[in-house]
C-alpha cells in the first residue's frame, strides 16, 4: 500500500465484528473474561483498547515501525520514552527543542538523576564529542520548534550506532508524510499528535513508535504502568484526523509556499527561518530527508517594528499556542510556547524575544496573505 492509501486503510480500518469502515469507539473500561486466567486479548482499557490499538497499528505502519503507542499528550509520550532509562543515564539533546520538552528535561527528569548535554544537532562533530560512557541516547527534533533547524537523521543515527546508543526523533513538525526517521536509522519516533496528525486543533495526544522489539516490549510495559494512555474517543478522533493528513499537508504546503514568497518580498521582514529556502542552513539535508519542507515558518520583523502590535493586529490568523491545525496560528515563542526556557538560554539558542512563529493553515492563501499584509501595514503607519 502506498502512503496516502495507508493513511485511510491502515490500522484496523474495518471492524471485524460489524464491518464498520470507521473503527468503532470501544468506550469500555474493562472486558468480560470468558475463562479465568486465559490471558485474553482485551482485559482493561489502560492495558489495551481496540480503538486505541487501531490507531497504534496505523501510526506504526505510517512510520514504518514495529509498534506504536498512544498517550494522553505529546509530553506524556516523551516522558514515557525517557522512562525507558535509569538513574545516571546520559543523553545528548538538541539545543532547540519545544519549551515543554526543555521543562520536562530540566525540571522533572533531572530530579530522577537522568543527565543531559545540550548540543546544536547541526554540528555532527559536537554531537559525537558529547557522547560519554554513560550516554544511552541522542534526542532531537527536526525541523525544530521554533527555529526550524534541520538535523541529519541518518548521520546522527550512524554516530549513535557506532557508539551502541539509540536515536530518538521528535517528528512532530514533519509528520511521517514528510519524513520517516525510522527508515533513516532512528530507533524511536515521538509525536505531539495534537498538531498535524490530529490536524483540527480539537485533540491533545501523543504517539511513540519504535522499530526495536525490545524497546516495544518495554514501552508497552511503561505505557500500562505509568498509565498516561489516550482514551478511546480521542484515539478515534486522532485516527480520523490522520486519514486526511496527506490531503491537508498538500494544501498546507501550497499555502506555505505562497506565504514564504510574500514574506520574502516584503521589506518589513528582516529574517525568515524556513528549511525550504535554498540559503537556509540545513536546506540541503532537509531536501535529502524530507518529501517537502512543511508549513511552519518563523520570522523576525525589521528592527523598530513592534512584533506584539503585529500579532495583535491580525484578524484571521489566531494568536494562539499550538500548530499544525487547519487554521493559521501565530505566536511569539519567547512569551508563549518557549516561555518556560530561561531568557538567557533562549537567547543563547537563537530564540530572540521578537521571533514570530507562524503555522500556515489551509484557508485560501489570499486571505492569509491579506491578513499579514494589513497587520504589517499598521506597523508602517505607526512608524511613519
Ligand atoms: C515539537 C513538539 N514536541 C512535543 C510537544 C508536546 O506535545 P503536547 O502539547 O501534545 O504535550 C510539542 C507541543 O506541545 C511540540 O511542539
Ligand atoms: N502553555 C503551554 C505551552 C503549549 S505550547 C504548544 C505547542 N507545543 C507549540 O509549540 O505551539 C505549556 O506551558 O505547556
């Protein structure tokens, strides 16, 4: 099956009992056991639920992995993956990660004595140099949130393999439509499925997929033991969202291409962060490992232009956290999504106070651009 067919027909897309073409929502916390101690397939919904299992099978197929696991949020999925490891274990972590991941690492995982070295993943020499005797895995996003930095998944996975450690990739920005890290050598992929996979800003969910049987067994154990599983209703909603991933991403991409062109031509834009730009660092690697460059764009206004005024002047584009939904969303990472990172670290990592991040939706591109234009126009008027 090809990818777009798989989106629709993958997982357990037909119910074995009724033939329903949409996986039923099995809203049952427990399941009747016909014989005592017979180890039934379904026993209790935290341990396994048929609706969740269909979604988990689907994401495993889409990422070309062995097993998938659905969690109550992306953060819960990331937490479960780090729970594979023990006190004293060391990780090499990308310097540009979602603010909540930074917070999880620094305010939670460090309390359990996991150790971290932060490295710019574009510097392969620095990645290898950061590996210690206790290092168990390399963890990174690509493209990153919010700077859209691109890391070479294959090259980093090769370094990891050479040192007998694992590679974990947060594939939220790219989705398996644009990039499949497991096929490039990674061992575990995590997602905030709240974003493009759900696609409609109506579900908070997380996914993890692995190509390694031992990790799969351990993740199944941890998912059940920690218990941060995705409920059947949200599992269904997420699977429904995933069915249109390809169709949505094609429009997201067309719109992002139009918005990029507009921003490039506007004299009030100082800098654009987007892997599709040929002069953007990482463009060559993105072109190698991604089907397309996605619809996340970050940018800075020319000095003296007020980013706050700009985002508050938009009418169509929502000023809101999150991304990847059908509606265009804009935000200022320093104040919103990455506010949990101390300012000096944010600045060190390249996240300026005025950086603006735009998630281009699937509205008519003319309307998105008209909104950007009118909000930029207000700034010009004020300055003049
Ligand atoms: C790249 C990335 N990873 C993980 C997360 C965490 O996901 P969630 O909000 O679903 O917990 C987010 C956003 O929240 C994100 O942008
Ligand atoms: N206030 C939230 C931040 C959510 S950010 C959501 C998403 N990852 C994004 O980057 O837009 C928090 O403190 O967790």
